[in-house]
């Protein structure tokens, strides 16, 4: 007989954890290295081709002098910044890789997985150069080859890091958490119903 009460399904009492959460987490954890692997592969292939085909001081014109392919050996960070601090940048890149791997277990959002995957792939791409290219381990120069107008010469890894960082900033601004939940900054509006006062005796 219905007594008019609220069932457990309605008020949320006794509701257990989301049974799909482990599967969703596994998919997001798999998406991150998949994106990173694609970026790393593209970065390695393009750098190998550029080193083999383009001669220094002989850029290849794509759109006049505005967009060209030119071989540049960069000892600094992305877009030729922090030149001369190669070993420091190598340590920073290693720390970024370790940090992303550590936080990957908390992923539930595909957008966070995409952003972190882009940054991880880009960091690994340039890290490979720093570890294995001349002049030596931890001091290797990164191969840059895309020149657009006045913008510093960059590569696939640099582009991935920047795009990933922009995406993560956007997610943060919109309140999207690692677990896919959305944080709202709005406070609940006060009740508009006036309070009734008891009549005087």
C-alpha cells in the first residue's frame, strides 16, 4: 500500500557508486596515451624528413616568404625561448611527463584526456631530441622547421603543447574538472516566497 513516502530511488538514499565509472576511466586513460602516441609519431616523422630533405639556410617556400619550411636547431624551449638552458628544459619536460602520468588515473573527461595527451605527446617529442640529438644527451638541440611570418620557428610538438595548454585553460575557465564534473560558481538564489507571520492571539 502506498503511504505517500519518497522512495530510495527518488531521494538518492542508498544509491551506490556509478557502475560505469571504472569503464569510463579506463577509456579516458587509454585516450591519453593514444593521442600522445599520434603526436609523438607525427613529430618524429616530420623531423626525420626535414633533416633529410631541407638544407640549412635554404628554406622551402610554401606561401611566398610568409610560410616557409626552414631547418633550425633550437637549444631553447618552444618558439626558441630560454636558449642556453637545454638541460633545465629537459628536466622540466621529464617532470611534465611524470606529472601527467600521475594524474591520468583521475581522468573521466575526454576533453581533459585530449588536452593532456597533446601536451604529453609534444613534451615527449621535444624530449627525444634533447636526449638523442647533438651535441649530446640532455643537451640535444630540438629540430624546428615551420616558419609563419614573424612568428618564431616551431614544430609539431610545439604546436601540440600550445593547443593542449589552451584547451586545458578553457576547460578550467568553464569549470570542467578532471573527472568530467562541472563546477558552478553560481550560488542558489534565495527563496522568493514571503515568510508568513503567525496571527496575533
